[in-house]
């Protein structure tokens, strides 16, 4: 490799593959630090070269599996993180995720470094291309499954808010679906205290009646958590009832103010907020039917008035809730 001085030649690509096999299969084979640094510098420019990626990633995986620690490997992994998001090839993204997960699990990560890595993932949940956002969520899924729960708790707040923003803003239904699954997984990893913190965020969003996106996403999160917890939802039922009821009351009042005496089906009213509140309330009442008798907690007249909402989905959701 040194004699050739470039990675383009077939002989160098074959040499990389041979070195990778030796490092992987022969634990007694050692590499001097200066040679390791040289190899990493040679590999770096080829991370995004399709013709040479197979050999590059084989070599990189072998180095990471042996836990060779030099500052250059950390710099190279920053590049791998970026490529995992920006590259449009699913195969390359998968190679990046594999080696990056191994690196995060097996290499010493200072607290600041790991926080930066998690902040990078959270930030790129809003990356411009759908494939990049999905790639980040694939890695997050593996991180939540394999990381020590104590570490997950440390970054749960940051990750939760970033995932909720995907549900609130992402145009891709696949991304929203992946974010919902990750929120369930994340919530399942948390202890009572961290869950309270998360639910306090949702409670404060629900009260923002003037900001439709926040009010809507609060109900969506309540639905996700109800689906996940089922009979264990009891500690949060009071908050969910209070918030969904307040949203439905507010929507009912808005409808009344806009229509006066007669209902105009062409009115352009915000429909997603009441729709998702009705869905969240329905899910809760299916889990805990005894709550239906709490007429002091549920303003059924608001639900009835939404039977005449201009948007068909709201009418259907209120109809189903009353049927229940």
C-alpha cells in the first residue's frame, strides 16, 4: 500500500481486504500506531467512492473490531456519521450505521463526545432528504436497543423532543411512523421520574391552544403512549383527560364562534387538533372504560357539537367516540 501511494490500484484494494481479514481473524496480529494512522489517512478519502467502498469498510470494521485507539479514528468516525446521513445509497448508509454502532458501543466515549454524537443524531432528524432522516432513525433504534439504559436516560429528553418534532413536522408518513415506534421504545426504557419529565413537556404543549402544531402533537403523543402502556397508563389518565377535554372544549367554542346560528361545511377551521384529541381520548376510554362516567372530567357536549364540524374526519371521530 505504501509503495503504490494511492488507493485506486486493484492491488491496493486487494491488500486492504487481506489486511482486514488478518486483523479480524488473527488476534495476535499487531499494527504499529504510525502504520494504523497511515492506513486511516489512506481510507478517509475513499469513504464515498462506490468502486472502493467495499474494501474501505471491510478495513474500517476490522480496525474497530480490534479496538485500536488513535485520535484519527475519532475524526474518521465523524466523517462516517455525516456520510450515514448525506449519502443517498441505502447500502452505504447501512455500512456506515454498522461500523458506527460498533464504534459507539466498544470505544471509550468521553461524556462530551457522546453528547455531541447524540446532538448530531437529534439535529439530523430534520435533515432535508427523507433517506437521511430514516438512516438516523435506524441507528437510533439500534442505540436504544443496545445502549446501557442509564445512558439512554441521560439523553432521553433531547431525543424525545427531536422525535416529537418529526411527528409534528415531517411530511413523510414513513418517517412519522418510525418516530412513533422510537418514542414507544424510548418511553419503555425510562423510569418513573424520567417519564414524569417527558409527560410534563406534553402537558405544557397541550395548553398552547394558540399554537395548533403543539396542541396537535400533544394528543398524538398521548395516543402513542396509551398504545404502548395499555393498562399501565393509569398514572397519566388524569393529565390526558384534562388536556384532551380542554382541547375539545376550545375547538367546540371556535366552531360555535365561526358558525353562529348555521353550520357552513365550507368553513376552513383547524381540524387536526380536535381530530387527534378525539382519537387520544377514544384510546384512553377503550383501555379504561370506567372513565366514561366521569362527567366532571369529560365535557360530552363538546364532543356532540363536533358532530357538525366542517371536516369529515372530525365528524367521524366524534361519532365513534359517542358510539363507544
